[in-house]
C-alpha cells in the first residue's frame, strides 16, 4: 500500500494546453480540474530546473494557492524566497529531491528526453539526486519507463515515495511505440529549410501521443489515487503561430501549458499535521469563527 503522503510529479514534455484540453485522456483528467498555466521556462532543462526548486507552472491572475505559486507553492525551498502560510511543504536542500529525501522519502525518477541523459553533465545536474533513476535512451519509451516504475514501487512497499516521470512521446517528433507513422516523420522542425512543417499533422500526432501516454500511465495514477499528484507540461510548442515552430524561445504558445493536480496527505515530517489540506483549513476557519 502506497503511503498517502507520497507525491507523483508527471511532466508531459512539450504538451500544449489545447492538446490536453481536446484529447481523450480520462485517466489524466480524472486527477482534477484542468488549468491553463504558464511554464517557468521555454525549454526542458530550464523549466525542470525551476520546477525542481519549487517554481511550478501557474496562473499569476488566480487567487488560489498552488494554481498561483505566489499564493502558496507546492514546494517551498528554504532560502528560495519568503515563505507563504499556504505553502504545502517547506523543504531544505538544493532541490525538492534532496528536500523530500531528508524527510525519509524514496526518490524515484525517469526522464525520456535527452536533457535527462545521465551520461551528460547537464543530465547529471538534473537527475543526480534521485535514489533510483532510469533513462530509457530515447523519447518514446514510456512502456519501459512504466515497467521500471512498477518494479521500484513494489520494492518500496509502504515507504513514502516521490516519483518523477518525464513523458517524451509528446515531444517532437510526436511519436509513440506502435504509431501509424515512423519516428522520422517530424511535422514540427524549428528553422526547417525544406518547409515541411504541418500544423494539422502536429495536432494529430501530439494528441495521439498524449492519449497513448494516458493509457500507459493509468496504473501509476491508480497507485497514487490516495496520494498527491501534480501533472503539467514543462513548455508547449509553436505550430506556425507567427511563423514559428517547436520551442526554445519566448512565445505565448510555448509558455502556455496544462496543469492538473490533486492534493491528499501533506508530505510533512513525521509527527506534523498530515491531514488533507482542506481539513486543516476547515479546522483553522472553525477555530477563527468560534474564538
């Protein structure tokens, strides 16, 4: 049985908000309401480095914590700005991986795109703090990633777990195992000299990849049903807007991403108040009204 204070972070690499909105992804959408958010970066490395120190995608106009990180963060790093009373958890260390490990979490990670390759210095900078880590070798190996995760979760037994999954299928070339098109068919190339980019094809392929990922992720989402789940993209892609394609530059469509989350039991230290956040807020409100 997975500890309910466990935390699952899934990044759908390059997934556009409109792709998530339009796709048939019942497992991902069942986690919680879909929000339009702005990513902290316009390419994978920068965005994940930001998220790993608590700067998750958000809506700066929202009043709710977590949806707007300035109203309360999922993860607040000590030294990373002034703490907010509605921060979900405050962590010490270089990043959230170290911080949760200090609270006794088993930290598991698997990244698909090349930035997560542990054979490179940049890859090691992203993933070097995980207790267990798996890099599949290409951007379209989610079934192998899920098999690795399932084995690690069985070994964890009832221990609290922080699990990070980076899904590569939604990244260019928008390909998944068993797809009806070859991985070489990339409809979204930045600075494409042959002008073979195709907006309709981008939309079709990324949506198919997201729906494939939804099916693959179903058992993992079920395992974390009583725990904490955060699903987002690290950035989106341009599909011809302003004659731009893919990502790696500032543009509204590159920064616009889906955000879905559900919070269960707080990843707080043993002995702290680990009730679901809404119960803690209700208790505070009741005390304020009766005092």
